[in-house]
């Protein structure tokens, strides 16, 4: 893990400020003084620096936005809502990622003054580059704050007044932050108090939207004080598994419970178990008062509760098929998959690790969840970690966790890692081929010894977990290249199953019809002959996930009860044009798409190496990937 500079004591901070910043005539809050200290002693920045090279290139900006497309989509409504309220008053509104890079910007009409100050998309505001500033310091401190004028570390930023709130995901990890900045504000810092409250409100709304999107198919619970006029941002949201254990929450819930939530049974938080909540709320139809001052409301239970469930129904576990597809449903009518499912069922609950291979989007996580639900562990946690979607510096703490006081900047209550969260249940390691080599060694030791020692812990934690791994990569080939440990491979590959690509499935027609019928509004639609031929003839490089997204678009655009060819995405239509002169051109494009996919896989989705191997620029590679519907694994939701 990265080294952390210890925070100095209050007396040391005061002496530091007097020594280095006396001419500013400020008595900064501790969070700002600590940031000044880091900027000077850890990042070695010069406060008098007048120019900072902190802007990404146009190509890098496009790549970065593409990598954060899902986050941008979810946050856009909150960014627009805040902008409508403050831009006309002279504020720039910025959205950043967890690295402090701006992904979206809404500027006042006289935008040139703001762009000259770096308030643009593609600017990097991490403290290590820009010192103390709204975005960088909000991310470093993980708290909402205002950095006003000379509180900025760099003198070049002293004309800015920034009110910023961090944004967290449903596992209490930083997504980025929301920022409202004005220029040349000569008023006092206190005048920004309402701006900060407004920014914080919209940041919480973005978090809640992210939560609802991520757990849209899960049972979710809202908890708030009885007062109907209570602060909307303080509403606690929890996502529960079938056994009533917390699998996700919004920031308000994590703060209310000191960060200890994931894997906790709901009856430890409320005086009711999951079946009692279903009864009290009539299956989510109404709120219910608990403990005299708290109101709970089940928000989304449609996919979890059988249609015939009534308040008078005796308490019982909810059937797994109401939550996620079963193994048989995932196999469909495809003989290869049906045979694979029969083999998988034979190894369930026999302490055999399972490795799922398959191209991106073939449904590896869906199969892992179905295996969990079919096992004797179905009432225990199912915990997933995408090794490709988490920065290398965070994977270790995500997987192994730490105890309170392990290092400066750590959560005061410590953090349970995914291994410990999954204890008694199933751990799903997605894209295991992307796990750093040094962590492979530690994971192997934990799996072999069946015990875990989190950082800072005095005693080991005994583990009882089913491990399911998945990858789109060729692990045996990676072993030959020293990219993956052979002993870990055999520890994870007790049984291996390869999921066929969508183009290889024999039941594509039935699968399309089933997925369409399962979408909101899809059951009343039918496919035109042209649209159906297009869907059946397409190569589907993004597999089932790409097909599902395609059908969602088609349902939204369809009119008159029929999905026409024009309702499908452009990348499908480009190949559906029946004109004969384009047959040869189409064959060439198909060959190019297959070639690019092979190159990307061979280079393990390293864009620079793949572009070089293909003899094209990175921007051309991204453009062709978009044209052919090729999606990077770490961009998949």
C-alpha cells in the first residue's frame, strides 16, 4: 500500500503555518492546515508557483470520459440541477473522478475567465499536482468543505472560492466530487456556507441515484426520521440480499453506522427481520414506524417477492428465482450450457473452487450469483470484487481489509475486506487475471490456510468461503508469461467452465425473446422481421450485456408496438444495410473487428500496446472499438 505521511499535532501545525504562511494572515481550519503541510512536505510543491501543467490532452480526456461513462451518466442530472441554480450567479460547476480529474464542467456565459483558471474538463486537481484546493482536498479528507481564496496552497489559485462535496459509491468508496467555484470573490468565506450546503445536497442526490441504479433489481430499504420534512440528504438507503444482510448502502447510512454495514443482518440495525419488514410494509406498499422515531420503507421489491405474496403469508425465505436468474434460466436452450450447468451442480457445496471463462459480457457474474443461490450458502453474503475496475493501490485493502488505527487516513473503525465480508458465503473474484502479482501470492496463502490476518489485526480470522473466479483472459498463457501464478491458478480452478459467446449460442432467438419480455414495456412489443434478422446476424462482441443494452434502447424508441430496424443502435444498422455493393466492404469490416478483438485480448486490453500492435493511433483504436461495439472489461457495469 502507498505510504502515508503522519498528520502533525495541532501545536506542530500552528508552528508550521507561522513559519511558512505567516504573510497570509490566516488561521486555517485543521483540514486546510494539514493540506498545506502535505502540499509542502509530502508533495514538495512551491506555493509561489505561477503555472501548473495540469490539463490532459484531448485524446486523454476522451479516453477518461469513456472509462467513466456510467458515472457521468448517473451524475449528469445532479450536475445539471446544481448548475441551473448557481451558474447564473457566477459559479462554475465541476464534476471530478476519484483522482481529481474533471469529467464535466458547466460554466457561466463569460466562460473564458473560468477556462483560463483551469475550470475545464480534463484538469487535474489532485493535491499532489495543485496543492490545497477544493477538489483535491475534499478527496484527500473525504469531507465537504470550502477552500476560499488564499486558503489555496498555490498563489495562482488565490482568486478562486471553491465549495466541494465528495461523492461515494454504495460500498463507501470515493467516486469523485461535485464542485461549485466562483472567481474574484472579495466577500468572507462564511458567505459560501449556503453554496456548500447546496453542493452537498446535490452530491448526496448523485450518490442516491448511483445506489438506486446499482441495486435497481434488489430489495432496498429507506430509513428516515418520522418527520416528513426531514433533510432529504440524511435519508439512509440500504440494499439487502435474500437473507436480509446489507450488500450496499448510501453515504448517509455509512455515516450513521460508523462505516460498519456491509454483511450486517438487518435485524442488527432495526427491530425487525426481513420477513417482518415485508409484512409490516405490505411488501413495500407502505412505510412503517419503528422504534417510535424511525420510519422504514421498502423501495424496490418487485423482483424479490413472488406475485402471490400477501401480508398474511407466513414468514419464509424468499425464493432465489425472484431475485436473479437460476442456472437453468441462464443456460436457456443451449445444449453446451445445459451440459455445463449439470456439471456445476455436481460440484456445489463440495469445497471446490470454480473458474468461469468467457468473453466480456457472457454473463460470468450472473452465473456466479446463480451458483451462490443454488448452494447451501444462499442465505449468506455474496460478495463480488472486480479486480480490473479497482485501482491497484486499493485492491489490497478492498480484499484483505484493515483494523482501526492501521495507518494515517484509514477509517477510524477499520474496514472489513471482501474476504471477511464473504465469510460463510461466496466470494466472486471477477477479472482475476488483472490481480497484481504480489497480491496473488497473499491470496494464495489465505486460500491455502483458510485464515486471514487484516492489516493491524492481532489475531487471524478463520475463513469459510466458496470462491468463484472469472476472467476473459487465457490464464495458462499468462502463467507461461509469468503474469499469473501457476499455484494460484490450480487453487482457483477446481472446476473450470467456459461460457460460450452469444454468437456461438444455439438459442439466440429464444434468448432475445426472453430478454425482451423481461424488460419494462418489452412484453407488449414484437420485433419486425428486419430487426430480428439484424439481431440474429450480428456478431455481438459485447455478448449478452451488449444485447441487453440494445434491447433497452429499442424498447425506448419503439412506436406502434413494433421494434423496427431503425430503433436499433447504429453499429448494428451499419451492418444491416442490404445493398449488395457493400457485401465485400462488410466482410472486410467483420474481419477487422475480429482482428482488433484478438489484438486487444493478446495485449490484455492495454490500449497503447494494442494500438501499436495494430499499427494505428490510440484515438483511431477507440473510434473503431466504438464502431464495432467492442467494450473494455473495466467499463462494464
